[in-house]
């Protein structure tokens, strides 16, 4: 069972930590219509606790709705700032029933990230990691990405702030029929550009391959 720091309907964007019987319990404040978690010192603690409590589960379970399967074998993992920190904590080897001292150890272990995400003035980003299949080693570097969405009463077309392209794909050893290579591209979008979108589509296009699309509702992401 996945321990969730947020309600099923994703109506909460801020959190606080309470010490109860020596263990950390997570509560919530400030209901919001948007889902991507806006990081601050309290959300940092929730991300660390979430990662520690779910460390025995696989990545797909930890990511939840941030793990999205597309057509033709394509796969999208959405790493919000919350999830970037949570997945680090899940690999740190702390107690899966964290106490206050465990949380303090985690904050020290990831001091740089904690300081960055606790400061609401920092310009944070959301990473979209896309696994793709192609017919040659260099196919992935031809893909470009954009996000098309609706929010604040208007249509938006957003380009990534940066991209990490897999220039030499790995040979496929099995599974995806008709494709010889597999690659992973990373596209980073500014959090501030995405947090107020209601629905959006990540669109990848290439002159040498078919377009790839992933449709998402912000209310299901975290």
C-alpha cells in the first residue's frame, strides 16, 4: 500500500509535520484547486517522509499518477520538485516508519536540496522523463517537446527551459517489437509555467519519427 501525503482528490498543496508518539504524521492546510505541489519548508518535510515511508515499493508505485504509459511503448515519468526529493529519500535507507530524528537526518543528508526547495524564491522546475523507442542510435536527439494546455482562461503553448537528449540510445534486448533502440530524454519546464494549468499535453515531435503525446490533468499529479 502506498502511503500518500495528500488526499485522493489532490485538493491540498501545503502540508505540515506533527510529532505523534515519536513518529511523523502528515496533515494538511490550505486547500487548492491545483495539484502540483508548491514547495516550501513544510512541503520539503512531507516529501522526505513520503519517500521514506514508501522506500520498499517500486518506482511506479511511488510515482503513482506521475507514471504515465503512452502509445507504442513510450513511457513518461513526471518529476515535480516534490517527487524529485521524495525519490531521493526513498533510496537513502532511512527507517520506513520515520521519527523526528530520522527526518532531521534526511534533511541533513539532502541539505542542498532542502535549502533550495525550502526557499520559495528559487525558480523550480518539473522534469518530464520520456522513454522512447526508435530504429537508430541517434533517433532521440531529433525530438523536441512542448506543452500545450489550458489555464487561467486561455490556451498556452510552453517550451522547455532546458532539455537533456539521449544522443546514443541503447539497443533493445526484447519487448518492443519492431524497434531496435531505446532512449530516455529529459525535458525541464518551469514550475511557475505549469502550476496553474488545468489540463495539458506533452507533445514530442521529430522529423524522423512519429509524434508522441501524453495527456494529463493537473489534479492527478503531485
